[in-house]
């Protein structure tokens, strides 16, 4: 039985259209950089892709949280270093000098003014705010200064905490009254006694001794707070190392699910080349069919 040229023409046209569709699909996948363009392409792979993408988003979220937490801890450490310098060097030195018999009352009153200035500097540090304007030593009451002008703690009673990894939470701040205790009141008493005219030496020495003990307690608490900050930053570093590995592994899983890995891209290139060859062949046949007599039966 002879095939009509009309039938052959139709078959050639359909073949060309099919090859064109295959070629376009191959190029679409290459342009997207993945073989999975819609869920119907591979329902199982699509489900896996969604699952891994959700896991990746969660891992990246925690990575960003750790970055912000590290910045907050480093800022606190910077502030506490400043507090430590004032307490361990400048303030202790002034306290010793004020209690020395080598100083006159006028000298002591001058020292009282200097101690008062140091006290104000300490208060400013205790009421430090982060880049967002939140008071860092007020716990969760971040809109409230940790201390009032009299040095009385007025912040919250719960230190801030943050979840930095799945199932891992850490303290990200310290309460002002845990570090500065009653140092401001003790310094105020010392300044008051050093400013009297005449000075009552017994009261002065008692106030200086109390302030000195308060400074020692403050230095001890300060050291513990900074040690905790250091430990937390080390934990963040460890979590980042683990998190980076998990992120990279999950990215690979996502790429495998959507067909975006290197081997699949090589396959896409090969498929596109084959599709282009098939399309060109179909086009050649189609053009030649057009030259035939459509009425040849």
C-alpha cells in the first residue's frame, strides 16, 4: 500500500513539532539550571526538594541569629573591658590615694571630684545601648535604662536568652545588678565623705573601705561575666562550624532533588544538543516534504 504525500507531510510536521517542544524544554531546563521545573516532573523529587529547602532555610536562619548574637556578645565584652579598666586601675588607684595620710583635705576633696567623674563614666557604661537603641544591661526591659541617675537598678529581673541552634539556647546578656551591684551608692558615700569640710576621718575611712570592698566584688563579678561571654562565643564558633557543614550538605541534597548538580547539568547540555540535532533533522525532512507533489497518491 502506498502512503500519500499528505499523510507523510502530516507525520513530518508532527515530528518537527515534537522535536521543537523537546528542544525548547531542554533549553528551559538549562536556563533554569535544574531538571525539576514543576512538581509533576517528579513528585517524589519535588517532595524531597521542599523538605530540604525548608531545612536549609532553618539552618540559614540560625546562622544569621548566631551572627547577630556574636555581635551582641562582642559589644558587651567591649563595654565590660571599659568597666574593668575603670575599676581595676583608675578607681582603685584613687581609693588608695584618698585614704593615704600623705594627702591634705584639699587633695582629698579633689580626689572626691575625680571619683565622682569616674562614677559618672561607670554609670554611662552601665546604661550602654546597642545599635538598635536597646539598653544591654536591662534584661528584657530593653527600653528602660539599667540604672537611674542615683545608681539604683531599674532594669528587668530576667537576663535575655536566645535560641542559636536547633535545641540550643544561650544567655545573650547580663543584668546590670549582677555586675555593678551597689557600687554607685558606695561611691556616692565615699565622695560625700571626701567632700566634707571638715572631713570626718573615721567616716571617710569607713566609706572608702566599703567602696573598696564593693569594687573588689564588682571586679570579681565582672570577671565571671566576661568568662561567660568568652565561653558563649566559643560555643557559637563551634555551632557555626557544624552549621556550615549541615548547610553545605543540605544544599547538595536540594540540588540533587531538583537536578541542579553538575552531573545533571552536563546531561542537560547533552540532551539539548541531541534535541537540536533531532529538530534539525525533522526540519530537513519537513522542508523536503514541502517540495513533493501533494497530489501524488
